[in-house]
């Protein structure tokens, strides 16, 4: 059984697609592309698709991941193209690798988000960011199925900063853009929790809902402060396998051999 890992996006109006809606669209794409899927056992078999840490409905993303299991081997890139053509524009399959290392979900430990705050002056946003990052605790509330839950959002936030300047904006209307790196912890701290925290510590209240996009998802590199590509280990393993036959072909023949 072959396993293929895919990175896909949620762009434009498709950011409002729920995870369940995407699952239905993706399973239709698998049928259209005639992918030789492996299925689960039981009375209601389902294609073996593993989804990992999907972004909340209403947020865009450049870094969503899933894994599929196949009954026959396929080249990842042509398969990616077929699936991408079978999905609506905005739900785009942008990367594919054969799974050669374990634990994709274990490598999704942090996310980088961009928060666009239309109607907010960048200087005001900068002051709010400084108040948030300078605080020891930032308590926020979230409605759950069991009622309102209060928790500290500060420890999960690795970095929070304003990005760009007013001169970079496409219009003369005020707009602040924030870059946020957050660890995946329990309870999960989402961009809207950080916005609630900015409101709590600095009374920052954007006049319109923030446009939120996940830019990256993977392991957090402590040295560089960046979120790394979770598919890189699979690519490196594939390159290492290619190098072994090449090295064997160029190895000197032992003396005295036939």
C-alpha cells in the first residue's frame, strides 16, 4: 500500500468552506481522478484519508495537509495535477510527496498566521502587540459545547508582530497586518483567541472582522524562529534512496572479481 501526502489551500471565498464540505469535495475529486484508493473495512467502507489539524471555517490557508492510502503506486506529481483539476479553484492541491517517514501529524506542532485588520491604524496595532507580548498572562474566553471556557492564550504565542507599513497598503484606508506564530497546544489557541487577547490587554477592536490566513504549518525551528515544511523529511528520504543506486553504480569493482 502506497501513501501520498498532500498540501492544499483554502483561498478566496473558499475560505468559508467547512472541513466537512472539503471532505465531500475531495472524495468526489478522488472519484473523478480515478485514484486507486484503499478503503476501510466494515459495513460502510470509506476511502482511507487522514486529515491533520484543519483550519477553522472562515480562515484562509496556504498550508493544509492530508494523507491518502492507495492500492496501486502512483507518481505523486501527476496525481497532484489530476486532483487539483478535479477540485474547485480556491481549493488547490499545491504539493504532493510519497510518505517515506512516519508521523506527519506529529510534525504539525506550530502555525504561522497573517491577520489583516482593516480600519486599524498600524501604530495602534503596534501598541496592542507590545502590550500582549509584554504580558505574563492573557486570559481569554471561548464558548464551547460545555459553556464558556476561560484560559491563558499567552504561553502558546511564540511571536506576534506587525508586518509591513501603511505605505505597503493598496489603499489609503488604515490597515494593520499582523504575523503570528502559535504553538499547537491544548486547549488550542486560535487567531481569534489572540484577537480577543489584544482586545483584553489593549482595547484593540477592529471595526470589521479580521481576514485570517494560515501561511505555514509544521515544526517550529527554535534557532530561526520559523515554521518548517513538514513534507521536507519525505523529500529528503526520497533523495537519499535515489542516491543509493547511483552510488552503487559508480563504486569501483573489487580486484579479482569476474
